[in-house]
C-alpha cells in the first residue's frame, strides 16, 4: 500500500482529540451517611477500524470515531459527534481518493 496522508491526518486527529473527550466527569458524592462514596461518570466514545480485501478487486480501509461531546445536567440536551475515513487501495481501478467526513448531532428532548 502507498503512504496515505489522509489516513495519517485522521489518526493524528483522533490521537489528539481522544484524551480531551475520554476523561471522566468530576466525581459526585452520595447524600448518604459517612463515608461518602464517589460515583464516576465516564464519557463514552468508540473507535472502529476495519479493512476488507478481495483478490483482484483490492482493499477497502475504514476508520470511525463516535463520541458524546456534551450533555446538559438534566440530560434533555446533548451534542454527539462522529468522524469517518474510507479509502480503496489496489485492484483494476487503482488507489481511490480518501473520503473523510464528520457529523455533529444536536438533540433536545421535551
């Protein structure tokens, strides 16, 4: 496979942004008797990587990152984000162009 700048940029972006979106929220305590137990709320995100190869056709490579970026205290309003990368290598058609996309989803429940 040839060196791919798009894939390198995507991995770099994921490596830079992942620590900011993977930290747990601040500790909160029960209102119960002493000793107080902390509850940690973890921020959820997922990283998916894959590749499929077929002889004579080539190889398709993909990567995707999905994260919950923000949520209101009431839980009614939230912002989710995702980024994806796909590219075809080899085969009769040769190497394809990288497809990089992103999506932000803002939602509010009443």
